[in-house]
């Protein structure tokens, strides 16, 4: 809401995107509440959820445009338009652009596919929209809701459960009970794959898609290329072109299921085009579908930190310097931040590796080593934090 507030009431179209069921519809309700408290009447709201069957008749640009003009004519004055899952409307972008011109209105739309912005929106609304990505709950948000269901739980127990169930908002309604949560997350995953990937992109080989997603889940936080996935599938007697692999991964990115993290050469100050890392929007989906979050805890901790960095508005890359790698190089305006993530600093060798990753970095921006250790091992100006503390800090500066 802090990010959205400055744009409320402006002529810019507000676009809320993100993974299915991550809370976009609730954000629309919160915006409406904000407007009501500022003196706007609810009679000025026109709201449609296009996944409801009752609105199927409005799923073309012409039908929706006609309906809105009719309702807005009855309202008079400024109209506030709320369109949930707008991608279900055929040629919706023409309708939204026309309404922006025809009416005195304030428009909010949500969608579960990045193609909203890639081509369709940019073509018709170039420079006239602002995007907000809605992510699953952070650990701080999870902590607040978890303690409502489990008032006596300490932070360590909360984090253990966060590691396995993740941050999808609806889980609080299940009191974070393991079996119902797993069932819900499996269904959510199937819904994202079938509705937002297979159906939208007309994917024919669903089995191949699921194998590629499983590979990405298994290798969260590891660098790999499309050709390495092709080789892996070839070993499983599935011959597939690297272009097909790249397309399927792009479909998953467009559905906000996975997020790429490019590698940056810290010497040459350039983005490297090969071997990106990928992280899941929600690590709880990984546990429900693939399993092994506690076995692969070092990868899952990385995933959690990466999503928190995105949530706080950072542009994140993997820093490469000769043979060394810094997990996350984070930029926001003129600020910069470096983060190394590890499971435990259990040996001198591990301590030297994690803290030594910063030997090549000569600037004075904050540098963190984040682990599950309970004791502070900060040294040489490099801050060591327990991951729970790191995730709940209001500022890292």
C-alpha cells in the first residue's frame, strides 16, 4: 500500500501482477477501503472479476466498453474502475485505453501473466501505466499471522514452518496445518500450470513442461543453462531442442512461478548472458510438489532471501569476480547491498569461503553473511545475521 498510495487518483493505470492467489484481489479491496476513508463514495466504484461465470458476457473489449460507459453514465462524476484477472477479456488493452480517454476515471487492473506488460499493455498504454508485483507473504507477514493461530510459538518454530509451507496468503485460513497446506499448494501449482501456462500458451507436451519445472525446482539457486536441461532430458530418453526449453521457462516466468537472476561480472560491470539462476515465487510450492526443502535447506534459504530482496524493490544479480561468486548484488537507486547466504558457518573453511567472497569488493556499501547460526560472527566490517533477524529488519543500512 505504501508503494501504491502515491498513484491513487492519478490518470495512470495501476497494474497489479503476480502469481495466482498471491493476494491481488485483496489488494483491490484494500485500495477501495483507502478510497472510502478519503471520502470517495462506494457508488463511484465499478468492479468486475472476470474469472466469475456471471461476467463471461463481458469478456470482449466491445461488450465491456459498452457496459462500463452505461454504468459510468448513471454514476456521473469520477468513476473508479477495478478489473480483476483482466487477461480473460479478449483485446482488453484496447478497452482500457479507450476508457482512459473517454471517462474521468481511475483504473486498477490485476492479472496473472507478465504478457500483460510485455507487449499488450506497453503497445497501448506506453508510459501511462505503473506496475506493482504482488509477492507471497514475507517472513514478517507470515510471523504475524502464524502467531495469531499459535500464540506461544517462538520465532525459531515459526521459521521452521515457514521453511516448509511458505508464504501463500490463504494458508493462514488453514491455521498452517501441514496436510491441508500441502493439498492447497499442490492444487495451486496445478492451477498455475494448467490455467496460466498450458492454456494460455497452448502447450501440447504437458509432461515435458512438468519435467522442466521439476528440474528448475531441484536446482533452485544453481546456475544452469537451457542446454544443460536438454542434456538432462536426453538422459531420460527425451530429446528436446534448447529453444523449446527456453520457451517453456519463459512461460513459467510469465506466470510468475519462477524468477530469473542474471549473473554480473563485477570487474567488467556487465551482465553475463549465460547460466542464469532461477528461484521460485514461493518455496512452499517446492515442498508440496517436489519435496526436500529441509534436505536442500541451503538452496531454500537462498530462495527466501532472494524473494525478500525483490519484495523490497531491489534489482538483484549474482556477482561474479574471477572464480568467486557473491550470491546477491542488490541495487536500488544509488544504494547497493551485498548478501551471502549459507546454511551454517560450521567450519573455518566455510567461514573463510563466505566472508572471503567479499575480498574483491572495495566499496563501503553494507555486506552481509546470512545463516541459521544463532551467534554473531561479524568480522572485518562484514555483518553476520541470523536469517530470521535479517528478514525482519526494517532497514539493512
